[in-house]
C-alpha cells in the first residue's frame, strides 16, 4: 500500500488533496488535530498484478448489439413495467422520463427539514448518510448526524467511523423523543439514519412515521437498483404510504437492469440521487432524466464497468 501524510487547514482541504493525488479509492487511515489544522494519513492499494487469462471461456453470452436502439425492446430488457414502457415511447427519452416520473433535488440547506433515510435492511442507508455528510463537510457545512439504528450489531460503529473522520459528533437516539431533543440544539443540516424496515410491517412503518413527525423530517427511501421490478414497485408503494416522498437509488454501478428502479419511482416517489461507486466523497450523483436515459440506453454487457 502507498501511504502519505497530508497537512491542511481543515478536513475539507485535506480530503481534496487526498482525492487529487491518490484518487477516489484512497483509504483514510488516521486523522488528528495539528498545530496548523489537521493531519490526515491516507493510503491506496498498489495496482494488482495482471490476472492470468481464464482457462474456460465465460459462459454468459454478451448482449445483442443494437446499432439503432429499439426503445421498447431496450425498456423490456431492463424489466420496466409495461404501463410505464408505453408512456416512454414518445419524444427524446430524457423528456419522456421527465414527463412520466418525478425528479427532485435533495434539500440539504441549513434551514431545511431534517432528511431521514428509510428502507429495507441492507439497502445502503448508513453509507448514504455518510456520503451526504461528506458532501456537506466538503462544502463547508457541519451537519448534525443522528442514528436510531442502535439495535443492529455494528451499526453505530460503522457510522461513527465516518463521522469521526469528518470531525463530526454522532448522536445515538433510541426513540422519537431523543431525536427531537437532539434537533432542538443549534440549527443546521440534519441527517437521520434509521434501522432496516420490513416494507410490509405496519408497526415498523408506524415507528418510522413517529420519528419523522417528532423530527419534522422528510423521508427518502433508499433502495438498491437491480431488484425484481414487481418487488421494487411494492416496496416503493409501501414506503410511500408510510410517508416517504423521495427515492435514493444505491448500487447502480453494479446493476445491469434498472427496471426495478423505474418501477419503484412509478409508485410516485421522486428520484433524487444514485449510488455510483464505493467512495464516500464521490459515491453519489444526481439522478436526473438525462443521467437515467443514458444508463438505460447504454446497457452494459458482462464485464463492462462503465458507469
């Protein structure tokens, strides 16, 4: 591993220097205060040795090449529901997507309502909170980060590792009242992590709704791309009925088919952000009609790592 120590006036400047020299895959190994600001030790794995050619040819056949993409065939390949596929046939695809689905930007301003990430277990809520906190710190803001996921083993420690690197305090709140007390302090951007929720458990949704009501927070469903479209549609509808209004898609970098993502959004949730990689500082991008159209049209063949 290649290691280097960076000295900077603040954490944001140090992170900029790390990314500029070591790239987005750099690991932050330690941080500490110094006389002039902060000292950050970062490292990046050395390039791996070239792999030997496989002894057996891959068994997965490449996708058929479409010189002139057939939109209906393309959307069917992605698993987009038939009703939504019919709506997306007219006009440029970004325009059709904008007419058929809802898109929005996350409001992370200092005086905005708290953002509360909800979703099924393993969807990527905690990493999404860490990515959004990193974005705010790099923009010069210090968000309040709260977790209500104190029951899952290692959940607090995972988020605490990120907040410690960012110079933030993590508030662990056991219930809605504790969340409200934490938010009663100085105003600023607030991010709330929640435990994994069974999409079809009314009691679990009621608990989340209680936290959101006391915190006056808006809910964003965090959902992985690549899930079964019908299942995603049901999950999206269930969380929307529980109070969610936004959708943050995760794992779009490893999903080949995005029909599940469109199916969940078709329930009425507004698409906001997409997870495009493992990095905390650059792992999210705005999920716009143009970005989504590009991902749908340029479907990836096996082994293609283009994002």
